[in-house]
C-alpha cells in the first residue's frame, strides 16, 4: 500500500503550496495565491520525469510518470478543502495545457469552466 503524505506550506495571507508525496517521493504539487477572499490556483502539476541511463555501449531512456493514478484529483480535493478551511469564498484559475481533457476534469470536480477559466464557489 502506498503511503501518501500531503504537506502544506502556508504563506498566509499571500497563499499556500501543497506537496503530494508517495513513500517520500514527490509526485505532485499545487500552488494557490490569495487575492482578497478568493484563491487563485496558479498551477497543479503531477510529475512525469525522464531518466537517462548511460553505459559504455548505449543509453536508455525511461519515463517515470505519476499521472492518471488519482494524485491530481487528490491534490485538487485537498486544495479545495484547505481553501474552505481558511475561509476563502471562491477558487479560480486558468487552464493551461491539454485544454479539452482538463476542462472535463475540472467540470467533473465541481468547477464551472468558461473560456479556459475555472471557477468554484466555496461558500
């Protein structure tokens, strides 16, 4: 069984970061800045790393991905819960990257999605 640790790094009143570690390895992170009574999700990232193993005769590329294992959803739900806990009214952000896929993911997690912007009322 994986040991999942969520580590908050509060920098209130300016914002906070959340690190998700599995068995002491960083698998994802999220950053929220605070503007008034609202949170702005600046990024949420699940890590994918490329490792190169070199030997005298060859090199081998290995991709280690933590994506599509539920860590992003766990991060997002933890961010939402922390925003509620510290009394924020709304969580907003901008979708960057795989737009169609992320729009569906945010919508599935209770956000309104309009023109690449995400909004979730918390209060």
